[in-house]
């Protein structure tokens, strides 16, 4: 995958692969939200980023959130952003329960506040 500001060799196969990757990412996020929707009841989704970031106690989640924001600030580095989101979603089964809850809240905040997936 290439960043939008770089030259790319377009093929229909690459377009189809990108479409399938996006659909798979959306399915993962929707499944996560459907499964863990009770977690977000106490979370304030209107919180600005700096305040939200300060509320995260998990180093793993804080670092992941910083990486995602950095990808967005890097000229909307979508390929890096998608890779980071997939990495975070795939790590859900490997992290502690506290980290998992905060990771879910952070992903939900990102989706509602920034990504609008």
C-alpha cells in the first residue's frame, strides 16, 4: 500500500485487495464494538485528544494511540494507520484485561472522533 502523496502503480488487483483489507478491518472493528459495547458507557467521547491521552493508564495503549496519531499527522499516512489498527486489533487476545479495556475505549474514541469508519 502506498501513501496518497507518492507515485503508485495502479492495478485492478491492488484496488480489489485494498477494498478487501478495508472491509476486513471494518468487520474486526464492528465485531469488537458489538462484543464489548458495555465498556464505553463510562467513557466521554467528546474529550479532546490531549485530555483523553492523559486518561490512558496503560503504556501499551498509550504508545499505540501515539503511533496512530503520528500516522495521521504524517500527511495522512493511511497505509501505516491501517497496519497499526490491524496490529492493535490482533493484539487484543494477547494483552491484559485492563489493557484490553483501554485499547477498546481508545479504538472507539478514534473511530468516533477521527476515523469515521
